C-alpha cells in the first residue's frame, strides 16, 4: 500500500488547503471547525494504513455518546456531517496514492431528523394579527418568511431593489450570515458576510401575495439599496439579532418559543394544504429537487390529520 505510514493530520491539512479554493467561505469555516474540534484531536495521529472500519466506527460511536467539547453527545446531524467530511477527505487522499482500509458503506447512522414545530392555523392567525398590528419593518420580515418561505439570512440580506413592484416579484439574490473570522485571533472572532445563496436553485423570483405588496409600499421613500428590515442603506439587522426579535414577538404574543426556521416549514405545510403542486412549491422554496421539499419541509398539521380521520366512518 502506497503511503500507508502517512499520518491522517497531514492529509487533512492538504485537503483543507485544497477545499478552501473551491467552496464558499462559510462552508470552509464549517469544515475547519469540524476538523479542528473533532477529527484531528482523535484521528490526527492515526496512520493511513491503520484507518480501518473499526477505528472510524469507534470514533463515530464516541462522538454520539460524548463527543463535544463539554463531553456531551453530539447531535446525529453533526456526526453525519463529520462522517461525510471523513469520506471526502479519504476520497481526496486517493488521488495522492493514499488508501484507507475503511469501508464507509458499512458505517450507518440512524435517521436524525429533528422535530420541527409547525404552527397550527389558530397559532398562525394569532401571530399574524400581532404582525399586522403596525407597519414595523422587522414584522414585515417575519411575514416574508411566514407567507413566502424566505430563510432568515435571505430576509436579512433583502434590499428594496429586490422588490420588483411592476412585476409583483421578490428576487432572492443574497443571504447574510455570521461566521468565524479564521484570519483573526485564531478564529475566535466573527464577522458578517453577505453572499449569493447557497445554491443556484436558491437564487429565485417569488410572486408577492397581494397583502404583502401593500405592506412593502412603506419602503417607497427609502433608497433603492436600502435593507428591507431597516429602510436604510447603511444599517442592517443580522440573523442572530432578527432571531432574538422574533423570540420577543412570540413572548409578546404569549406563544411558545419556536425556531425562526419553523416559519418556513409552516409556509410549506400551508401551501400543501391549500393544494399547491409540489414542483411550484419546490421552486418557491429554492430547492434543487422536489424530494427535498417532500422529505424536509412538508409536514401534516394535527388539524389536517384530524380532518382526515374524521372522514372515516363505519360502513352501514
């Protein structure tokens, strides 16, 4: 076996240098964190010829039972991300004649879909009434997620120039996020970046519902490059702040706390209940294919389940 004595850390460092040239900065930061916090501490000194299925499987089990920096179990999704990264690194190494005796296809994890709260119609009406009580731009932002399916970062990066009133369209062209600044103090500081959406499918045009067309007219006096959430060009609201604003709105409505992303799930569920065809919904959400929409974003509400059950009856 060629290069079987090469340590895994050397391979990982080469891979990181290579992948940095190919992916977005936010993706690189995520990969770098997984490598630094999880992969290298336990597998960095392992030689290529010793990277067996048993070694990787033991590593995965350790991460599932107590693998974070505080000794607590990592989420199934994070462990899946780490395993995917290991596969990619090993595939990259094969181009340099470094082979690993690990059969990744034998290492399987349970499905780790997290439970997402979908607003029941009564909850949605309660929240909608609160959001429509005034013309606050941050409330408008929440409405854009609840009734158009925009992601949090997409709402924060949205500008007036992306609202095409003549065609009654909203253009999703950018997303905003806070990431670690790997160039500053060893990555302990963070920064805000505005980039194109994570995929070409996420770059999309969405028809604006009539009531939101009227509401967005409050931006008429704002400059074209103004952020929708602030109405000014020199000030924005970052995702973390917007998430906190949303939580405050829920408290004021005396509603249980939910993740901001639940608004997007609620939008998709309502669309299906109203008879949207799955292809149109998939394009509105910015998905690469309809399977992502069906498997990840379409949920049946308890109200919908009850309606179906009530159709059942004893045959005469």
